[in-house]
């Protein structure tokens, strides 16, 4: 029995990505990837332990990205649990140090179908006033031998677009850093992507700059990195990261985007007698 008999409808993704306007993405039809059986989602709370990620002080308190990432991930696990035929595993559930490769290995061990890494952003030196959301996704069409998903590039792109759409509906603007187009970043490991050299996958296509995505693609696992908002921006922090309620809304938006892209169906509501 094949676990992943899927079709991807005719999305004009190229035309969507040529436009950075929010309306173009929202108006585009996001065709679900059919998932006839249980789908395993590995949710990765970025950073942790000795690695704080971005950190900024607000109201006399040092706010660390690793803590926000974990809060969103735990809420996301709960939200995805409301859908049928979904198993959710987390790379971490507490403040521990985990290197990037072991995160991917864990996802593979758990037979994950997708790896979704939860982050918040900080700007480069040249763009200190950045704010907004983006999703990092693969730049390559490389298909590792034995990959479950027949077209990892397109599946990752559909998933990314759907999540970006839901985050925008919370009022979060699209970030414009790192060459983002329509909220999506596809960064190559090459001088074009600000790397010192060029790396390649086995098919000689240019590899991904971000190690988590690169390791995943090499294993045949679709992976995206969601950058919800800029912790460096007080406007983003106050609006989307400051309270438990706002953190929950981010997780709910992620869950809705994932569900829409994968064609997940909510479990029937249990009405108390």
C-alpha cells in the first residue's frame, strides 16, 4: 500500500512568486497535497539550551528566541492534534541543546513526512528596521533516492505559501530581507546566496544555504523554516510575540496553513451529553 499517492494541481507558482504583493498570494489557489493515510509531522523548536537565537530586552526582561520558538511549537502540536490522521513529534519539549543534524536524524527516525522548524527573526546589519514574516524553503529540485514525496520542491513551496498566507491574515507584513519574494526565501549555498563557495547536491544542482534544509533534502525529507516575526522589532514583538494569546494565534495560523496545504480534516467536535 502506498502511503503517499498524491497529486499536485496546476499551480502557477512561478507567476505567484514573481509578485510580492499580498493580494497575489491570497488570491492564488492553494491546491492541497493529498494525504490518504496518516501523516507524520516533525515540529522543530529552533535553538535551545546553549543556543539562545535572537535576544532582545523588553520592559527590563531579556526575551530569547529559543523560548518563543518552544512556546509556538508546543501550541502547534496541540492545534495539529485537532486534525484526523496526524501524528506530531517534537525535536525538543524543553530547553536543551540539539545540533542541526540530529534534529533531521530524529525526524527520519520518527518516519516524519515533513520537518517544520519554528523560528523568529533578527535582521542583518544592513537592514536593522526589518519586520514581518517569511518562510525559508528549498532552492533545489533535487530528489534524494527513496524520497517519499515525488516532488519535494513543489510540496515545500505549497506548504510555505499556505503558512505565509495564514500569517498575513493575522496582519503580519511580508518581510523583504534575504531576497524574499512573496514571503518565501530560497537561498542557495553559493556566492549569490552570500556564501564563500558553492555546494552541490548529488544531481549537481546548487545546495541550500540553510543547513537544516540542506541536511533534510539530502535525506529526501521536505523541510521548511517559519520565521514568524522579527524579535528585533518592538512593533512585531508587541503585536505578535509579547503575550500567550498572541503566541497561540501564531501556532493556530501555522496549523491552518499546514492543514490547508496537506488537505487535513478536523476531527468531529465532541458535544457533551
